[in-house]
């Protein structure tokens, strides 16, 4: 196994030379290699390696000057500098843009830093060519003035300030310097090094290693295959050389991270895909991710926001399912509450306040199993009420302490059971709170919302990377590989369109200014030369083998190898087929010869839906009504289609309870109808789930009232025109029935009495046709079930009541006497014969269900399967379902 500690670097460290690296990773690797070499040499003590990344070295020099009293300017941290830029931009009264102040502050800070590093701050004045560059020039002048009057030093201005201190004689540097892993020095760095050399300090640059003997090019058909080829080659390489170290270099690593992780886990560590696997795998990413992306931090930010304002439903669900709330207690009960109570509540709200969820938990039937969760949320509420008084303005440091107290009360984290990464995440979070407190550098007081926004900005810009585990495979970006040394390197995405990555300049810096300063992105020839240099340097980091690869086919175009590979003399890589990986677990065969259990002697849950499912598919009925398998409830905000249908049922039920007959309906004026219907609507919507808790609730319920009024008035107009007088005899009539071997509980929406008998009505707010009652597998068996139990001679009609907004309102179905329905169906056998046929069909379906018939037999494949919730377990061909048009699905009543 090789490391980056070459003989030249080791000799320099032994002389006491200061080794400066271009990045933090290279510095860590050299310090580790130095300690390992001395330990392997049998030494029991040695001087630590004086290896520092450039940014750490310059910051240390400045802090030394402050301690000596020869410098007074405070070095700004990232959060302080961002705060200063936000303040400058917010004070620009002429600003007119769609971008947020936060976004503009980040762009301005980057542009100013680029100018400082390329020694171009003095050339900014007069360089503006448009409104953006003019605005930035004004902001930069205000920023410089604030820094000057406040004795503040941005990080990008360190080199210039240190160079000034050298000239004044207040900064002394004694050690010689060795530069390692710098792809290029920016002008500010070059000027500082020249000033150091002028005082007699020896400065050298470490020599580049030779190119490895084995240099290959691998060509894949697409990017997915390219990843798998690399993973298989690395696995074979490590099998042959267990002590070797491999680097995988990836341009644009941040966008590829998730995909690379999935493929590498599958091929390099298939066992890590097992549930509960927590051991580190053979690969790790050198670059971190934004701290805000850590689930533990996301939970903290949501809890802190919830203390003051309502959270959207998805974020509340995430908190309920999070192991970082209430110290991770009661997770199964919380998941049940979320799935079966919170998300199945009528009139689902888009946002929930902390008080609202506490009330729901207190009323939950799972309350005893949620006692610790309830206590944690009450604790958060109690601290918030005390710490967050209305309109309070406090220093950032005070808010940081309030935040700590609120999180402590809510049981944030997993105290006592956190793993190493979670512990490091907590430590990093604590450092961000300390960073938040440093925003008091200018004094002043802010509201809680401003402090929370500032904290969110800090954790968004903070990069978190767990401590390196020294895995044999390191995945890193090209710039991170500078100063590294390993046995083999695989450079992914080395195609003409994927490497080098495009370089773009700041919109706040004019192109003439960027060109004058030779900034990246301004001179294509310089950019191309630099990309070739980096490519060659990456290849030299490999001691034995380097492989460059690319995919011929990109999603939108074809490509060839990158021009940067010219001159490396790469040979085609042979024998890299996409190889299968052994299964994680062996396949077990179990003889399924147990008899189906008989049904219990009670009504089968599900009512008419049992026979409806059996008619659609035997397997669906068995899965839903005997195994009780159900799909994930994907509820929409507000009332879903089912609840809107129920609301229509309730309104009409209450209206006919008050009016009862067609004669009474006809006698009412339009205003009287509207008033009675309004009363029915108010009673239908009068439920705990429909109480007004926010402006959204009020607006939504008013919209539903208007909708129900429009539907109801149109429906009643149709009812008044029916030619056969009627009396509404029953509403929502519940009854237990026996069909063959099954006992079912049914409910019919309405029974009308007319001369000669009864009319059975089933309201539908979606599309429905009488043909759904026919065939030996009826789609809608509810009315046929009721008809079978009725006296056929007294039954005059069975009908769907089509209460459809914006469409024809009608009673459609089978009638014995003409004029009973507004839209009778044709091809009717006659009521006695039709009922006899239904009795035979329904009895057959009941017997099939009772016998446990679970045959996969969709009535009309693949249409029947399109919305079935059992598709994941029935092994039906999913590809055929893609052709089913899922657009235009009506509400089902």
C-alpha cells in the first residue's frame, strides 16, 4: 500500500519544514502517513508533522498577529461575512430583483472573494458594463467601508493583509516551506509567497510522481454500465491486493453521490444492503454533504420552526417517524398514529400547529402508547411559550441558548444510543450554534425568525463529513485528489461532454474584467490547458494503475473520449464485463399445504365490497378481506374523493329528513330550498375535523359549502321534475344480510315509496352505469344485493342517483313501470327474472370467497389491475399496466 509521503516530503518534515497543501484532505493524509511511518519504524515518540492546509496556515498566522497585538482586524468567519453582505444588500433601496437577499449575498461574497484572490479589487471601479455589475460595484464599496470602519477582515483578504504585515516587519516566518498538491496558485497566493521569499525564506514545490506503467481506457455503453464496470474491476483488484488503496475520481461528484453509493454497496459490499446493517463498508466519500441534509439536523430545524409556526403535513409526518424526536421512543406507535389517525383524518389540512398535534395525540386511542412523545411535545411547547414571547428581539447568543433549551425539552437526538456519525453530527450542530452566536459581532437584536433563518443558512452552507475510516476505496472529486497517492485510480466520466466540467464566471463581474485578470472561464485556451494539467496530475497520483472511463451514450447525445486524455497513451481495458453478484440470501422453498381457515360466525368486514372485490379478482378479495392487506394511503389535502362523496350523501340525507316528499319539495320557493339546503350543509360539515383553525380552513370550508349548494340545488331541480310522485321512506338504511355462506352488513343510501312499491337508490358522485350490475362478475353489487333481499313484486326500480357536478343529474337504472326513473336503462329482463339472476351470481361469488379461492383472475386485464392496491404481491405483469390511461379518474361516491 502506498501513501502520499514521498521521500522528498518525509525529508522536509524531518528538517522541520512547514508543508502546505492545497486542501484539508491532503494535509490529513500526510499527517496520518507521517505517524504511521514513525510507528512502523518502532519509534515511541516523534515530533508531529507540521503539515497544514493553506487556509489553516494563513488563518493561524493572522491569529498569531492578533495575540501579539500587532494586528487588530477581526477575521470574519463564513457566517459573519454572509451577515455583512446581507446587511449591505438589504440597505440598497434601488434593488429590484426576483432573487432573495440570501441568494444575492452568497453570489456577492463569491464575486468579492474571486476579485480578492486575483488581486482585482482595485480594478472594480469603472469596470461595470450592466446593471448587475453596477449594483455589485456599489455593494462592494459599501462592504469595504463596513470592513474598514469596523476593523473586519474577510477570509479572502488574508493574503493581502499578511503580505502587508511582512512588509511592515510585524510578521516573521522562519521555517522553510514545501508546497504539495496545488493545481494552481492564485495571484494573491503567489504575491504572498513572493513576499515571504523576499525575506529569505526558502520555498519549494514538491515534484510530481511519474506516470504509472499501467494506463487504460474503458468505454461503456451508458453511464449506468460505466459505474458497474468500475465497481466490478475494483472488487477484483482488491480481492487480489487486500492491502491496496483505490481512488475513484468523479467530476461533479455531488450530483453522482447517491447513484455511486447504490452501485458500490450492491457490488463491493452486498451484505451492507441487509436491514439493520451498520458496519462501515469498503468505500467512503471524501467530500461531505451539506449539514442540513442530515436527517438529525432536518428534524432539529423542523422542531424549532414548529415552536413558532405551523408545519406542513409532510414535515409533521417526518417528525413523527423520526428517531430523533422524543429520543426515538415509541416509534411503532407514532407510525401507526401517523398512518391511521393523522393521515386518515377527514378534511386533511395542509399545515398543523404544535398545539393542534398535541390535541390530536391527547384524543388518540393510542395515547397511552404515546406518552413520551406527548411529554416531549408538551415540553417543547412549554419552553417555546416562555422563551419566544411575541415580538421579542434578542441577541443571537440568547437565541442560541433558547434553541438548545427547546431541543433539550423535545428530546431531540438519541441520547445514550447515538452511533459515531450521529455523535459527530451533534457536535457539528453545537458548533453551528456557537457560530450563530458570533453574529453578535456588530451588536443589535433580532426576532426569533431572523435568528432561525440565520441558523438555517449556516447549516445549509456547512459541509459535514464524518471522520475518515481509512476505507480501501476513496471516492473523491478531481480537485480533492491533489496531493494524494494510492495504488490505483479509476477516473469516471472522462468523456468529451462530462470532463472537464464547464467553468462559468460570476454575473457580478464583467467579462472584460475577468479576462483582464485571467480568471477561470474567461480564456478558453487557459481553461483547456488547466484541465489537461489536472488530468495528468490525477494520473500521476496512481502508483500502479490508472483507468479513465466514459459512456458512449448520454441521455441526450453521444460522445467520445475527452481531449484531455490525449498524450496519456491509454490502452484499451479488456475483461471488464458486467458480472453478476451472488445473491445475498438463498432462496427458500416452503410447501404451502395448510388448509384455508373457515370464516368466523359474524358479518364479514367490508360489506358489499367483499363481493365487489371477488368479482374483480379472487386474489384481490382474499388479500383485502382475509389477509387485510391495504395500500399506502396517499391522501390529498382537504377532503378526498370519498369524503366529498360522503358529504353529498349527508347533505341529501339531512335535506330529505326535513322535507320528506316530492310534493313538499315542489311547494318550496327557490329561497326556501336554498335555506333548507344551507341548513343541511351546515349540519353535514359540523364535525370536529371541520372546525376552523386557520384562514385556510375557513376558505376551504366556504368553498365546499358553495360546491355542495351548487350540486344540491341542481339535484333538487331534477328531483322536482320526476313524473312519478315519491316519498323518501328510508335514508342510509343499514341491514345485515346473508348471501350463501356469507353474512354481510349493508347500507343503502335511500329507499323511495311510490305507487305500487319501492325504489332503491345508490348515490354516485362519479360515473356509474347500470351495466355495472350485469354479468357473472358485477362491478357494483350493492344494489343487486338489496334487490335480492326485497320482495320482487313490490320493487319498482333500482337506480344510481348520479349527483355529478357539471354533468347530467339523473336517476338511471332498471324500472318496472315507465316514468319511474329519469334515465332508464334498456335491455331489462324484468324485475323478477333480473333478481333471480342476481341471486345466483351473488351466491356463487359468496361461495368462492368463503372457500378461500385466491386465484389471480382479473376481470378485464390489465384495466382491472390498474388501481389495485395488491399489485406488489400478486405478481401480475406490471409492464402491461403502463398502457392503462390513468387520467380523468372521477370521484367515487
